[in-house]
């Protein structure tokens, strides 16, 4: 066994004592973060409507892209 083991343990305890306030503050911060969790304020039907809107928007963008592509092909 290492002869310096008791000294090493004492050093670790000193470091822990010096940083106990920091560790305690971290624990408090973690508890505060739990209070900051996001809670959705939308109902299911609103999410469904939003999904439909996104789907329609992507269809419109795809149609615009296809139209632009056909116009380029016809102009060549």
C-alpha cells in the first residue's frame, strides 16, 4: 500500500472543503432548471393544423421548383 495514501486523502478532503459551496450551488442550479422545463401550451388540434400547414407549404415549394425546372428545360 502507498505510504502517501493518508496524505492524498487529506488533500482530497481539503479540495472538497474548498469547493463544497460551488458543488452546492450546482445542485441548486440543477433544481432550478427542472422548474424551467417547457410545457407545451398547444392543444392537439393546433399541432395537427400546424402539421397540415407545413405539409401544404412543402408541396407548394416543390411545385414551384418543378415549374422553374420545366421553364429552364423549355428555354434550352
